[in-house]
């Protein structure tokens, strides 16, 4: 969007995003080849952890895609990609347990999780309309439209910021559960942690990109004042 000198503000964030994508793909590829000693698949571990946590009503479904795993709090369904659901690798168990961590956050009304869910509609609305409003403001020299675009984009940034503690907490829960239940031994827990840390880096990168994009919008807006 708008290739001018302010675009330079985004370059460090773009570099971080690219690095994060490389890290998560390479780390997952490495540890998806390391089989867990328990011999359990990601789907089996997810179901066991859900049952242990009193969440037997949460269904586990297999879905297509690569690293498309997620927990849907609206329907209480935990969806695992084929590479996770059917694999007994250290990486698969780490990702599956991470999603269980989100289900536990939902059950226990974890503050950051509740906050993130409450701002989802506003964040979705803001992310879809922020740039069009801001762009229209630039074209028609309307500071009000640009300000509206900035406010809407701020909602999307807030969502990214709240996502960080939610994701880090889910990973901490996952590693603790895998070790305490004996599904991974200590060495394997360390390997699963590397996978989850690499995944967490993608959220950090996305947040950095959102913050720098917001800063850029403010700079562009002030240049028209």
C-alpha cells in the first residue's frame, strides 16, 4: 500500500515476518520426523487431554490444510490438520496439545482469551474497512476519513496484541500437560517447545507488522495535516 518513503517503516517487520515463516516451517519439518516415544498420534493425545481436563464435550475433527489447526470456541470443536491428527511426531503432539490449551482457556475463562473473543467482531470489521477508509481519505484529502481508518485499524492492532498472551499461555499449558501426563519425556518436551516457540514467533511478527503499519498510517495522516 502506497509506495512512498514511509514504506521504509515496514521493512524491519517484513523481514521479521519472513524469518518467522521460515523458522516455523523448518522447525516443524525437522521435528515432524521425530517420533514420540508414547506412540500416540496428535488426535489421540488431544482426545486424552480433553478428557483429562473435563472437556469430553469438545469434539476433535480432522481438516485439510497445512498447520491449519485451531480451536473454535463458538462450536467447541478442536480441528487438527491431517499432518497433526495422524502423526505420532513430537511436533504433532506439541501442536495438538497447544490447541487443547485454548480449549482449557475457554473452559476456565482465561482473561486474555475472553478479551480476545470479545473484540473479534470489532477487529474483523476494523481490519476489512480500515485501509479502504484511509485510502479514500488520502484520495479526497479528508482527514476525518483517514482518522476513521486509523481508529478502525487500531482495533485490529489491539486484537494482535491480546493474541500474544493467549498463544504463549496455550503453549505453556501444552508443554506442562504433555510432560505431566507422560505423553512426552523431558527431551521430547524440549523439542516440542522449539516447535511451539517457532509458531509463537509468527504471532510476534504479525503484531510487529500491525504496529508498524499503524505507525505508518499516522505518519501519512500527519503529512496531510
